[in-house]
């Protein structure tokens, strides 16, 4: 083996000046002399190390790595670099990539050189000594830079004996020395997992078990965020599909992580929507099948990615086809609810494909139905899927179904799907999960009509854990209605509050559940106060709606007075609780006060009206004042338990109000039909509903319900949040006037 000696000036250019004489001796030594001289070199180098400055050592480190890189080197220089590497390669800077591979290559070069020179004993001694030096160098780097494992050992095969990684059966790294504690070890564990494909078979299982054991010691709440990012980096990488199973095998707690399942569903929905890479769609579908259920359900997450998709406007239907095929092929239990969602999505896909002229559309629908035809009540499932695919899109167009048609449609759904428990279970989940927002009320009413037994009511409670937020919200509405006594032959009772009633109790509850830390807090975020206000007003209107069947015969003015007094009391309680939480002497970031003035009674036919006047003040200076006027109508019974189909509200009254201001809304006091709430509808929209139905003195109840908002949301988000109202001074003054004013004037002052 021939080694050329480079020019001294080139070899010594990067070394510190104090080390250049030693290096000149090293570079000039022949192979036969190098072993004999190496002992003296080590002593000279040890003396230099003891007296060298940090700058000199850092410069020597950079030069040593440069000389270790590929290229011809003299025999003496190779021996010097290997014998001194544990001192030359300090882990001060970022570790050089491929360090171990380069050191091993130089080691093989030096051993071969000694054997060619006729010194096998020296070659074996050099092998033993340098193996120990390489282990020391590698361990030092990993203790300071644990995230650099893959960069350091890339391209070198390894095995694992349960304690140490061993590279090329010689260089050992004791993992217990380099692993940090807690979340700090996550990065190195992930790199060890990446080494699994390159680990020999006899050590691969032991390394997997080591990763699982160490990961189990890390508090999951501290590590889940870091691990989640790594998992989804694999999922969104076209070539990361193979690594996802290995990842969840090493971190089995991730299979039960609901946030990961929800995130995978959202990513899949977004990827399908924008037409992302097919490989990423496949990865996310595969990932969703790896989660355990319940409460995490990956199949529902995968189907949920298509529930809100618009097949008509999608550029390519290929992603939707793949997701549906994947879900149908991996359905572990042929649940009727999942089958019904599949049939509905296949029907929508079929109609979109037919409109585009796809030749295989009919054949695909036939195949999809053939796989599910063994399910009980299959013909009813197909009927409901086709009906919803036909009816629900019409809610977004001018061809919206009429009220009589919707009543008949709900009756037929109840008659067909209410015969057997398995069909009721499928239909309830499907209606609450898949109905578009425009058809939400009709879907909730149809689902409510299907709830007949205690098992059905348990299903509604179980829907509170559904992966879809929309399904959970609708199930919460039905649960409130069922708790109030719906379908049990009695007047709905007031809904018991399941959440803390005051701000102090709310924050203590959040602190106890570790959702929000309270210690050291001196003020609340806007979202905290916003949620609290919605909850407070919501409790008042829920109580009013629950007691409406007992009080609807009272005068409307008395009902309104009770509602406004309840809201005022709740706001006063919030103000007191907020003050008790603030640090001593610290002013509240927001002060909201409410006063109610009742005007002298007017003629009965004029009806009851409320005016909300919102004033925003800063340091005693009024910045803005706006008014919203709101006529009130209550729903009455025609007979025992038979509520009228309309609210008594004259069209002329609305016309007169709208001629004065556009900031006009209608408040409807109703019993807890589906949700315990009071309905708020823009006055112009209520006027349009009357005109559409041809009514002169009544707003249709069903139509008002479909377009209404709860009083709590309207008051907090629109009036206080968006400053909805008319700011003209003459309109504000007219609301207080005796002849043109409202019956109740509510002053809301925000400071």
C-alpha cells in the first residue's frame, strides 16, 4: 500500500503554530518508523494539550477533522490522528457529519499499513486502542449533542445488546450514559428508532423494546407535543408511510391520543380539499386506521374528512375514491352508522361523477352497495342515503324544501328507520354527524323523533365523544332536550346546570382539571370573559325557555321583565366575582354594567319592545353609543300541549320599525323545542319570512327556528362584540321617548 507524503506547507497550514513542529515530524515519518515513534508523539502531544488555550484546541479540532476527511495522508499522520483523536476531537462545536465512518476508514487504512509493513502485533494493538478511542469520541459527542446521532453514525451498520449500541462489532456507545431525563430524551429515542432498519436482526427487537421502555418513563403530557410533530412529519412525507407503524409501535400511548386522531382527520380533509399528493392521502388514511377506539375512532375520522367536502367543485375525485375504498376495506366491524355514511358519500360521489360524464360511475356504485348488502335493513339504509343526497343540497339553493314537505320527510324517516333498534342507531348518528349546517334543525328534529328507548338515549350521550365537533354540538343540544323531559310525557323541567355558575367557580373548576393555571393570574383573557358571558346569559334564557310551558299565559311584558332581570343579575354577579379574583388595588380590564328602565305602559295592541343601548366609555368620555330595537313575541298554545304554528307579530309593526332603523331584531319566547333558548331573528328576515309564507300577522314558527340564533350568542357576539346597532343620535333619543320609545330600555355600559 503506497501513501504519498504531502508538502509540509500544505499539511501544516491549519494547525496552531505551537503544534506545527510536532506535526512536521509526524508527516515526515515513514511507515516502518511510525509505530516506534508514536509513543514519543503521544507524550509530546499530551504536554501540548496541558498548555494549549481554548482557541488553539478549537483550531486543532477543525484541522484534525479536515485531515481525517478523504484524501491521501502520510502513514505517520494517520497514526497520529487515530492515536490522538480522543483529545483532538473535542465536542465543542457541532459534530461533523459522517464522523464515525471516516474514523473507521482511517483505522482500516492504518491497520492495513502496519500489516503490510510486517507488524501484525502492532496492527492488533492499534485496533484495540483505537476502538476504545472511537467509543470515547462518539460518546462525548452524543452526551453534548444527542440529536446528532444519525449524523455521526450514518452509513455504519450496528447491533444492540440491551445496553450499548455496537458499530461494526467494535465501537460501543452506552445508551444509558447519553440519554437525558424526561422530554430531553425524546430526540435521541427518535433517532434510535430511525436506526432500526439498519440494525441487525438479532438486536432489532431488543432496541425496539429499549425504546418502548424508556418512552414509557417519560410523562406523556410532556412528550406528546414533540412526538406528535414527528409523527405528522412522517405522515405528510410521501415516503414516510413505513415509519408510522414503527413509530406507534415504539410509542403505544399515541394510539389512544384523541388530539392526534383529530389532527390526522383535519389534515386528510385539507389534503383532499386542495388536491394534495396521493401518497400523503394514503399515509393519513393508513394512520387513521392505527388509532384505537373508542373514544378515538380513526374510521370516523377518515370518513369525516369527506363529510364536508364538495364533490361538485372538487378538481379531482380520485382522492375521495381512495378514501372511501380504504374505509370500506378496513372497516373492522360493519357498523350500520358507518355503512350509512359510506352509502351516502358513495351516492354523492356517484352523482358528481355522472354530471362529469365518468363512465365507471354506475359500476362503482353497484360494487359499493354489493359489499354492504348483507347488513340488516340494507334497503332502508340505501333509501335514507339517497334521500339525504337529494334533499340536503337543496337547502343551499332557492329550491329549499317547504315546511310541509319537511314535516312529511321527517315523518317518513321516522317510519322507515324507527322500526328496528339497529336502524335507529345508524340513523341517529348519521343525521347528527353528516347533515350540513343549513339542514341542522331538520336533522336534529328527525333524530329526536327516533329516540324512543333508554338505549337510544344512551347513544345520544355517547355521541358527546364523537370525533366530529359538529356531531358533538348537536348531540349536546339533544341531550339538553332529553334531560328536560322530552318524549317522556311530562312538561320539560328546568335544565340543571352542569357547569359552575360563577366566574370564581369556573376558574377553580378549570384549575382542578388542570385546563387553566390560576396561580399568579391578575386578569382574564378576552376569550375567558366572552365564554363566561355567553354561559351566564345562556343559563337565564334556558331557564326562561324551560318554564315557558308554565308561564306562557302571563303578559309578555312580565315575561320580558323576568328575562332582563335575570340577565342583569348574572352580569352583576360576574362583576363581583371578577373583582374578587383581581390582585389588590388592580383595576378590572373591562367593566360591563347593565340597567333596565321600564317605560310607562302603552296601548296593548302596540306590542312589547326592548331597546338595547350600548355605550362605550373611556375615562369618563363616551366613545360610541348605539341602539338596537327588538319587538318581542311569545309562542302560545292552541290546546293542551299543542303550540301554535306562528308568532303573533304584525307585518305593519315590522314595517314601521324598519322605516326608523335597520338595527332591528325580533325576540321570540318559546319552550325548549330542541334547545332551551330564546330565538333572535333579524327583523328584515322575519319580514321576508312572513311575505314568503303569505302571512299578514304571524311569523311561521318552523321558519323562524331555522334562521334564529340564541339570545346569549346574539347579545355577546353581535351587540357587544361587533357593536351592532344604529349610532344616529336621533334614533338613540327616539328609543327613550314616551311616544316612540320602547317598553324596556336596557343600558349596557362598557368601560
